[in-house]
C-alpha cells in the first residue's frame, strides 16, 4: 500500500534497545550518563573569540545551568542528549556548540538542526 514503509524497515524498539545495550557494553568507558564538568562563565569554556563576543553582545553575562554543563561537551564533538525546562537556554546551548565547531572558511552546510515544531507550538 502507498505510504507504508517497506517491509523490514519499521522501527523495532526491542532491536533498538538490544543494539544500545550492546554498544554500552562494548564501549562502556566512552559512554556517560551524566557529565560533571561545570563552567560558571562563558570565558572559561574556551570558546572562539568571535563567538564569545557575540554571546556578550546579546547581553548574556553568565551561562544558565544547562549552558554551564551543556556547551563544552557539545564543543568537544560528543554526541549529547540534554534536557532542561523550557526557557532555560537550551537553544543558545546547542547554537554555541554548533557555532564553535563551524569552519568559517567552508561555505557548504555544516550543521542541521531538526526541531519538533509541534511541541514548540
Ligand atoms: N545566559 C543567558 N543570559 C541571559 N539570557 C539568556 C541566556 N541564555 C538564554 N537567554 C535568554 O533566555 C530566553 C530563553 O532561552 P532559550 O530560548 O534558549 O531557552 P530554551 O530552553 O531553548 O527554551 P524552549 O524550551 O522554550 O525552547 C531567550 O530570550 C534567551 O535569549
């Protein structure tokens, strides 16, 4: 029937869980369920000078709780899942992480942000 995913391509939660468990077991040293480093200033995060200037130009003087914990692992290129209440600065967290990693000499697309607009509506 039109519109249906091909046979075998549907998401299988059981297989996904099994795959995740295998990955965690195999690479346990590289998998954290929390990240303990906290940076209580933007200066301390080692951000690029132009990015830092932009952050301060926006009037952001001190990083929020999620920013204190979330920007640096993002900048290190880690795969991260972050969760915080609405309005606590998540957008600036992942934007800072993306901007820090961009190569400004490259004109091709370097980042893609997918947002669940239904939840934001
Ligand atoms: N460190 C900061 N200092 C001052 N203002 C900030 C800081 N970080 C974010 N803001 C401001 O706080 C407001 C909320 O931030 P933001 O939209 O990033 O939060 P969010 O967690 O992504 O929200 P939502 O869950 O609703 O998408 C924005 O107006 C943003 O400019």
